[in-house]
C-alpha cells in the first residue's frame, strides 16, 4: 500500500537549515485516499482533512536515517506527547545531497511517497507565454464586496498571476450565499474576507493580501487610503451608496475602476469601466436606459437598507429576494476579469492585448434571457446586421462624459 505525502519546499528548507534535530508538526489526511499534506508551521491556507501529529527528524548519519523507525518507536514509548504520531519524515545529508523518506509508525507495510509543493519560481511555469506572470505579480487590486461576484473575480485574478490584493467586506458567509459563492458549507460563519484570502492563497501561496472586514460607508478614511494605494478598483458591492462612494474616490485619485453587477434574478447584468478623464458611474446613472434596480439576494440587508420598505409583509418580501443562478452571474464575472487583466497588463507584452479593440468600451451589457428589462433584445443568432443587442452576447457601449456630472466634471 502506498501513501502520498506533500511537503512544502520553503518549510523543509527552513527546517533543514536550522539547528533543530527534530520538530513536531502536523499532517492532514484525506481519509480513505491515503493522501497527506504535512506542515512544520501553521499554514497560511486553512488546511482540509483530518489532522495527525507529524514528526520531522534530521538524522546525523545514514545508519540513524535507516533506523528512524526504531528511534520514533522509542520516542513514542517514552514521551506521552509523541504517543499518537501519525507520520514521521526523516532527512539526512549524504555527500551534499538531501535524502528524505517518510513512514507511518506501526504500519511497516505502508510506503510513503514524498512530493514537494514547489517554491515561487516553479509554481507558474504552466501559464507562462499566455500571461506574463512576472508583470501581473507586481500589480495591486482592491476588491470591495466579496459575494458571488467579488469572490470569484478575486480567485480568477489570482489564477492569472496577480500578486497583491486588498479585500473588503464586512459580511460573514450565510446559508443562502452557498449556492452562488465559491465557499462551501464547511466555511459557514467565516468572514468573507478570510474565505477569499484562503482561496487566493490556495492558488498562489505567495500572494500579498490585506483583509478589511469593515463597512466602507463607516470607515471612509480607510477606503480612501486603499483606493489611493492600488492599481485597480473592483466595485462588486450590492449597495448604491457604496458604489457612489467608490466612484468619487476613483475619480479623485485618478484610478481605473470596474463596476460589475447582476440585475434582478440575474436575468442580465453589466460592467462599467471608469477611467481617468472618462465618463463615470454618476454620468451613466443620468443616461441609463434601463433599470436602476439592484439585485436583492439578502432579505435582512434589503430590509436594513430600505430596498424593501418596512411595510412590506414577510411573504411579499420573501418573493422579492430573487436569487439568480450562479451560471447567469458567471458571464459578468468573466468580463470583469478580462477587463481587469487588460488594465493590469498595460505596458507589458502579453497576448490578451490582442483584445484591445473589443475591450475598448466604457460599458458592457449582457442578457441571459429575453424577459423583463431585456424582453426586446434580439434572439441569439437571429439579428441581421447585429443592429440590436442580442441575448447571450456582449454589447459594448461608449458614452460621453456628462457635462453636468457633479462627480467628475472638475477632473
Ligand atoms: Zn461623471
């Protein structure tokens, strides 16, 4: 029988170079799969699986290395804190080469194969060529709102190689979020900032992430500082006042901002890009040609913010909390991610710049279904000359800066 054990290269290097002869760590096992991940220090990423004690040893000579089972057995008999060891990893230097092996105490029939989780330089070799990883690694993104939009976008940007994140959301994960959020039932109750931080670190353990579980409307100096220090702002909040606040800070600090949202029941959605000197969120609001309606997915929040008036009965309010399908939100998230990568990779050589003609609009609209606000949109593949917007295809719009916009006219 063979088990597979993953070790983290940077931790092992630290241990091997230290003066310690042994160190107690922890291994997490996926029961029934014979797969373990072992750590010498508490991992940045919340681990999964069942925890077992794991002993790391440095053998002084080859004989000790080969007799480590005896050494571990004696230790388990003598020291009560070692009695429940589930894994032992042994290292030995031989002619400048680091030997390594691992075993499960009291299970001599089991072989353990060791694999390393590599350090930074080796992690992204697969995406090299498409995205110049080194360039995005230095970029910084601020994401405000970590629901089904912001959380997904954050993880996609981490996969693309973005190296620095500031995450803002004061909410915790609740049961009604699960169907559309990246997190599962095992993370119920956690702060969304921490859930998304862990998800990013799961893709890129070397990302720099700051988390801010605050309501931006109650800590404006903080959000202003975060906006001023970032390359790109992604506004994925579900309240109008917070979007207006982000809009004015984006303009003030001459940043680029992306505003993504889904409308009622995710029948469609849109993405607005605010660029220095260009039209802003407030310019759009004055000339918006369809609903300003927000998607309501959280009954308590909708009550608190007055989106559902206090006199609405519980039954009617329930009907107003209309949850769209995750798959209907996915196109909006994907467009935000494409625009974000385009913005972040400006000045670098990477293939995504060949989309510069398509990704040249201020406002992008998407309809999932021909109903309600999109009832007049043309059917898919049934739109000669593409004169009208079509469902299931992006529709890009350029619009002028509004000369009487109170937010951006002075910039
Ligand atoms: Zn404006």
